[in-house]
C-alpha cells in the first residue's frame, strides 16, 4: 500500500500542487481510510517528501545515464530535456513554489538539495565537460538555470505541441535569434 499511496499522491501533487491535495483525496482514490495513510506516513508533508525523494532518485539516475551517452553536447542536453518533458507532465515552477513556500524550512532545504543533486547537477556536469564549446562568459550553473526556465515552459502542454515547441526553443537556446 505504501507505493500505491505514493503513486496516487504524486499524480495529485503534480497536477494540483501541495496545498490543493489532501490526504482525504488520496484515500478516496485508493478506496481506503485516512488512518490507513497515516499508518504509513506521519502527515501530508511526509508523503510529499517521500514522493519528491522517489521522483528525484529516478530522475537523477536517468539524467546521469543520458549524460553519460556517447553523443555530442547538443544531443545530450536535448535528450535530457526531452526526458524531463516526458517524465514531468507538470510544472516545475509549481513544484519549486511548493517546496519554497508551503513546506517547513527543514523539509524545503532537504528537497532543494535533492533537486540540486538530481535535476540540476547532471546538466551542470554536461556543461562543464563541454566548456570548450561554450562561451567563456557563460557560467554552467547560470546556463542550466536558464535552461530549466525554458524547459518548464513546455512541460504542461499537449504532447504534440510541446515536443515540437521544445525542440524549437532549445534550438534558440543553443544558437540564439540573431544572425551571425
């Protein structure tokens, strides 16, 4: 039942956000009582933390695997961005808002560290490994932050639109809009 609770909670948290998801909703979908949830989890924040920890572990493993492929810089970053788009049919902005503004500071700090290690660091590593191809005035961490803003804009769209749109936006990210 533990994993089933996390599965339902993840779907609700990612669609509705932390504040608009209740343990009552989770229990109703699963056909169980709220005390059954509290047998496995201390409270809603603990469920959210476990959901995010499980998600971050999965995402981190997949991003590191994609970053290790024997492809060029652009192909790696594109593959990693498309993976996030496929795995995250929800807003990264909402997720970060929930972490920063609705959780207690200790939990927020743990989740932010998880996010940094699992989501951001694999991208930073690729940028650092390819620094010879990147303008020296561009810091990898700043570039990755901008890339996440770009990717986030294309997560909660219909599949047909978002893949093509993200591909075009990534092209602009890599090559800019000005003629040479």
